[in-house]
C-alpha cells in the first residue's frame, strides 16, 4: 500500500500545486491555457511519436487492446445514455453528456503520469496511443454527433461527425500517432539532433500536464444535482474500468502489462474539456462540478486499482 501511495501521491501533489498557484494568483487562467496548449500541441505528440516510432507495428496495433478499450467504452457510453434518457427522462444532450462523462478518460494529463510509474515509459506510451486512437477517432466524435442529434440542436448529427473527422486531421496527437506508425513501418531512423529534440519535448509532458489540471480546477463552482454528479463520477471511476476489464477477459489474450495499462487508463477521471463540451447546452456547471468531484474521489479509486493490479498481475516495475 505504501508503494501504491508513493505512485499516486506525487501526481496529486502536483495537481494540488497547480491549484494553489492558480488560487493565489501566481498563474492566471490564461497562463494555464498556454501551458495546456504546450502539452497538447508539442509535449504529448512528441511523447507519442517517440514511443511508437521505436516499436514494431505488430506491437503498436494490438487489435485485442483496441477492441477491448473501444467496446468497453462504447458499452458504458450507450448504457449511461440509455438510462439517463429513458429511465430518468433527461434530454438527449444531457443524456449524452452523462454517457461521455463516464466513457472518456483523461488519459494524457493524468493517466500517463500514473501509468509511467507503474509500467515504465514504453508500455505506458503505447497504451496511451492506443487509448487516444479509440477516444479521438471513435468515442469523442460519436459523442459529439449524438449531442447534435434532434431537430432542436441545429446541425445534423452526420455533419457533426464529418466535422469531427476533419478535425482529427489537424489534431497534433493524432498526427503524431500516424507519423510514429509510419516511421516504425518503414524502419526510418531519425538523425541524432532531431531525435534528441523530440525526446526533450517528450520528457516535458508529465509535470506541466498535471499542473494544468490543478490550475483548471480553480474556476470551477460546486453546486447542484448531487445524485447525477455521484452517478457520473462513480460510473467513470468504477464502471468504465470494469467494462474494459470484462472485454479484455472475453477477447484474445493481451500481455499483462498492456492489460494493466488499458484498465488503468479507463480508471482515470473524465477528460478535462468535459465542461467546455457542455457549454452549448448550458450544462457546464454540472459538468464542472462532476469533473472536480471525480478528480478528488479518483485519489482513492486509482490507488485501489493500482494495488489490485500489482497484487493480481504481479507487476513489480
């Protein structure tokens, strides 16, 4: 247990430091946005490219991992959406946001730093890339399309899906994943100066990402809809990893380290832009408090998941 806390403790200390820096005014909200842009547009893409370009294509494109994470995430998305829509009687946008909150992980900003300490850089980065393929190519575009479904929400759902697909072509992380796969497939060796530059950017991903998460929590206001907040928070932290675990158990075997990576990434809080996605539908307050509560509760749930993974899978990294 002490080893588990040694993994999660520093992660949440850096998040708390980011929150403190934002709260006392050392960093403004716009400063945090700049740091976040650096992580998303440079550091994380460099990390993904480095990890993928140095491994075999068969190892990168692990079909069982992709299917388990994709199907597990979609089951949670549609189960939560259906329950909210037809049992609780919520609107389609409200129901979709509940489903997205339970099925989309913050795999880059929180997941990777934690996985890195448990599984090492190679497995953590490959797992991150595979999760991001599922999240950015499948689950997020589908969720955005479902948000637009219905005559009272303007654009047709299929047009939203097409716009999301077009946006993927401009996403630095998706471009880095594609570039890494191409380099691995063709066996291209980068020059030493270029390789050192990419590696330097890659090593800068972890701390700023966590710091930004903490800083982004400063402006969140906690209020209202406690039962919905609890449902989405627990659904994300418990139901999502259990669903991915079930799919990993049903599908052809995956290496223990990658299996642990999939479960761990699914155990993370929802993506940090969750409240932003809800602004158009006037649900940003609910999504903001849900994000805040989920991050707070995740200290306990992620610590438990780490302890189970170490005990059951015998991970000793």
